[in-house]
């Protein structure tokens, strides 16, 4: 009996680790599919990956959007502004925040994006950090950070 208790504890720990690894892999796959949808300008896939109560924030402090507006803006930009968007030097990390306002499962992406515009401007390259909160297999929240001034400088826009 004494030998069974340590075996049971080790088994439970291993099972917990395997479940955590599986959840992290699933969350990473959701974020990766979303980024592929951005590259492919595939709004239907983006729609399927965003939760109905999705809320997106950034890059500026006061910027926020919901699912409907995010998809509407994306469709407009994909049709009228962007020739292509390519994720390069992209790295993803899945993490579970245990407590506080940000508690939950998150995927963070650090990437260098290369953006070409339909009007011939660019390309521009911009470092982007996007963080996605995953709930029930969907992206429920995102926070995106990038240097807007660097993009406008590369496009030749001055004040």
C-alpha cells in the first residue's frame, strides 16, 4: 500500500501536466490559425475564431473594438488598403495566468510584420506584439502593441 500512494501522486501529476500541455497546444493552434487568416485576408476564418463577446484593445490606450466592428474594419482594409501582410520572425508563447484581472489562458505573439499596400506604398516592417485570451476555443480578448509612428515614418507621412 505504501508503494501505491507515491505511484498515484506521480500519476496524477503526470496526467495534469499532459492536460496542461494539450491545452497550451490547442491555444497555440487557435492563435496560429488566426494569424494565418490575417495573412490570407480570410475574414470568414477570423470570424470563426473570435468569440461573440470578443473585445480587442490597442495599439493606443483608448483604442478598442468588438467582434462586429473588428471584422467590418478588417474587410474594408483587406479590400482597399492591404496588398499583403506577412508574419516573419514570429514566436508564440502560451501561458495560464492564475489570478487577477487577467486570469485565464493566453497566447502571446511577437512578430515582425511586412505590410505592402495596394496603392504601391511600402512595404513597411513593424514589430508587433499581440496577446490573445483564449476561452472555450475562441479568442475572447486581444491586446495589440506596435509603433504607429514608425509605420507612418516608413510611409513618408510627416507632421
